[in-house]
């Protein structure tokens, strides 16, 4: 399982964060809501986690779906939108899946603990 970083509320209190459970293809939000990951979402999260840094759109398509996949920027963006919704991440000010305009995405994680999950 991969806990995401706690973020500070303007008043100084830490906001609860979701957990990504890659072994079980699931996201568990702080409010207890659970969401299953699609195969595409899982592959995208694995690619970003394994990189541990910003990946370009081309690198994401290559690592998550393979070289000749024909995956488009719109397809990657749609997958990120679905993941942000499941994570409860605000697309106007994302905390977990951050975009560098015209470059790519990065997954922001504080620490990673995998329980029964394979890389």
C-alpha cells in the first residue's frame, strides 16, 4: 500500500490522505470510500511510482502501455482525470498527480509501503 502525503490545511491541521493499494487494484480515500482501479489506471500509477519522478507523456505511454500502443495525450489525460476523482484530488490544485504543462505528470508520495504487492 502506498500512503500519500498529508497536506496542511490553512489552519495548520493535517488533512487526511488516501491510500493506493496496488496489490488489490484499489484506492481507499480518507473518508473510507473505496474505488477499484482499472487496468489502465493501475499501469499508469505503477509507471509513475516506479519512476519516482516526472515522466513525459511519451514516457508514460511507453512505460504504462508499451511502445507501439498508440496511446494519445487525451487518453492519458482522461486516465489522470479518473484517478484524481478517485483520489479526491482537486484538478485545479492537485496534491497527488501533478502535471507539468506540456511535459508530463509526476506522482507525489511521502512514503511507500507495499503489503503483498509486487513491483
